[in-house]
C-alpha cells in the first residue's frame, strides 16, 4: 500500500511495563522503501525489510512475543470451518 500511496511505513508496537503496569507505545524509524519500478521485486525486498524490523523487535522483547497462526480447515460436507490458534 505504501508503494502505491507514498505513505511512510513507521513500525510501532506496545511493550508491557510491569513496573508501572501499563503498555508503552514504541516507534522505530521509518523504513526506507525500495522503489525500483519493478513492483514484484520492490514488494519482495520491502517485505524482507519489514521482516527484519519485526525480528529485531521480537529479539528485543522475546518474553512479550506470542505467535498466533490461524489454520482454517474446510469440511467437504456442510462446509464447516474449524479454527485453531496454536500459541508457541
């Protein structure tokens, strides 16, 4: 979306501070986007940049990170859906 609009991508997240028993909002510097004109390449390279920022945040606060993955299963009869939320 940022590639299409020119919007800045500013990573932000909340960190729980046990001492004051509140969440603190933190922001990282804007991610400098690659804009070569090759949309497929730009999306791939910018996704790598975003992933690196997220990895850095998780490494900084590993005790506050929870991985949630939604697995959707379809049953042929009746199209019932089962959702699973494994947490690691």
